[in-house]
C-alpha cells in the first residue's frame, strides 16, 4: 500500500502529521498508511495456520480480501460513513473528491486542505 503514494523523491515529513490535530485519528491514519492495522490482509499473516491472501476475506461483507483499498472504497459496511465523510470534505473544504477512488486523498491529503 505504501508504495502507491510514496516515491523516492518525496521522503519527507508527511502532511497528515501536522494537519490532523486529534492524536488518535493521526495514529489510526499512520497505521493505515503503514499496514500496521487489524484488517484481514495483515492479521492473516500472523494467524495459525497461516492464511493465504485469497483467504483473507472481509469478515463483514465477505466480498473480497479486506485490505486498505477495500476498507476505504468498497466495503458496504462503511458506505454511509464514507459518503458522510466525503460530503463533509467537499462542503467544508470545497474539495472535489472522486467517489470512485477517495483512498489516495484520505491516505495522503494535499497540503493545507484538511
């Protein structure tokens, strides 16, 4: 996941470390960015017996592997919260976020936007 938004040219202090004032939210966002979370993608790596990637299915919707992308963009269990968050960001900060792929914005927000 981390390689999707981090390149060798931009190794620096991340915007979210200064922009997200709530410590618990900042820690949660950092864990999500670093794949240090409790989604099935990671917990399956440490289960006994070890689960193959295809077996690390979302325990809520059972549609596909529960990874960061699924959690942020696909899982129907998060649909209401996802829409509410995107509506808030669009109204409060006048940011147009694609409904199809908000994950890059949520994981790596542009400077000064939230």
